[in-house]
C-alpha cells in the first residue's frame, strides 16, 4: 500500500471507528463518558492524521491495539454486542496495517539497484 493510499485508508478507518463507537454507545446510560473514552480518541487521531502530524501514525497504531483489545473482550463477554465488537476488531486491524504500511514499505519494499 503506497503512502497516499495508506494515508487515505488510515483516515477512513479512523472516521469509521469513531462513527462505530458513536452508534455503539448511543443508547448507553453513561453515553458522555463512553463517547469521551471511545469516540474522541479516534476523532483526535483523525484530525492529527489529516493535519499530517509526524507522530499521528504511531499513536493511531498504539491506540488501535487498545481498540482491538476492547473489541475482543466485548465479542467474548457480550454476545449482544458481538457485531459492533467484530467491526471494531476489523477497523482496529485496518488502522494498524495502514499506520504501519509506509514503514513496512520502506523496510521491505523493492530496492533500486545502484549504478
């Protein structure tokens, strides 16, 4: 995944994750707290990615590990929210892949021959 594509995929995945958490916790009794904990971080990461902040990819990947863990725990312990949990798992993995793609491309991409 080239740099621009990875950037776009990361932005879309963060936006989708934010929307997922807003929908997931819409009827929660502690909605404000849930939105501050779950929906605000991907929104802030999206803003940082769109502003091309140097550390935005790194922190998006780190936070995605937490979102992934939450999705796994929710899918395991709350069958009624399994669909949302699996969506969060997939989106978190997409965030990790998109955040890591430029570094992986630089490290393992095709090398040019020196003349």
